[in-house]
C-alpha cells in the first residue's frame, strides 16, 4: 500500500490519522481538567494507532526504529 497510493488516498489516510491524534490530545486536556471524563480514551487511542501503524508495519525503516526504541 505504501508505495502505490495516490495523493488523494494519502491525504485521506494521513489527514484522518492527524485528526484522530488531535482528538486524542483534546481528550487528554479535558481529562486533565476533569479526571472522570475520557479516563482511558487517549491511552486506548494511542495503543490502537501503535498496533495499526508501528508494530505490524512491514517497512524496514519502521522495524529498525522499533528495534532501536526497544534497545535491541
């Protein structure tokens, strides 16, 4: 998928993920003000994105970055 996407597909994919990250940031700020609200939203969202884009990614550069972060 990564080398063969059109500009529009990339725009939708990257833009959609950007808005998800913005939403997770907003929920974190709200949670900081009112701890009972959005208690796990940000953590669950980040974990979901991690598994979606990093852990299961087959790109060699991404895999190398993950190994460096894990100290391997």
